[in-house]
C-alpha cells in the first residue's frame, strides 16, 4: 500500500487499520471481482495455446484429430477448455501439433 507507518485505531476493543480512500476503493473493487477457478483457467489457457499452435501450422482440427488418432470433437473440446482429457489424450494432441511431450 505504500511506504509509511500503518495507522491503527482501537474501537470497542477491536483494532482497525486506516487506509486512504483511494486504496479502500481499489481493495473493495478487487474483493468484489469474480473468483477465477484455477483448473478451468488452466484448461482454457492450454486449449488456447494448442489452438494458436495449430493455426500457426495451418492445420484444421480435423488434421490434428487424424494425426492424434482422436475425434475432431475431442480436439474442439480441448481447445475450448470444455473437457478434462486424460494425459494420454493430451499427449497425442500435443504431439500432433509438434510439441515434444
């Protein structure tokens, strides 16, 4: 929150910290932000990276699916982060887009 001594005040036996209004507003805003599920974020992030790699290589989802020996629907769900694939399936798809596993 910046340098300087922390200001405290006791009211009714409880200790409170005083913060500038601008910092209070920022903290309140941050506290009200939606909670991000880490697993869902990870799935979407990995899927987004796979899609970028596929597009960079000029491949369709059908090409990747054929290379990986999985269904096109599986590639689509992995790219969108709407699935929880096995490590075996992920390894196949990653290899299909040229990522060493």
